[in-house]
């Protein structure tokens, strides 16, 4: 069974975007976190703040979309169709 690459990419992008948003929001409401500030090295302009939550949402979707799409393409290239 082959995966639909675009659908899989969008789904993983949405899941990762919501995850980044919720993690950023929880850490922001708890007063910040030193470990989450390290995301600034990977995601330019990101910081633990209210605006950072929404920026994390965007970065999460982009990274999830690219990673999910790549994973689906690699999976589809390795799977064999039944004859």
C-alpha cells in the first residue's frame, strides 16, 4: 500500500504544528524554559513568548510538512505494489 505523499505531509505538518504550539504555550505559561530556548538555533526568531507560540506553530507545520513528505516519498520508493 502506497502513501499519498501530499496528504501524509499535511497531516504530519498539522500534528507537529499543534505539538510545537502547545509545548511553547505550556512552557511560556510556566515562566519559560532554558531547554526550549535552544530552539532558537534551529528556528530563527523563535523565543519562548506569546508570539513564539505562534511562530512555533508555523515552524512546526513547515518542518512536519517537509519531514512527512520526505518520509512518504522514501516509503513509496521502497514499497512494492501487489501484482
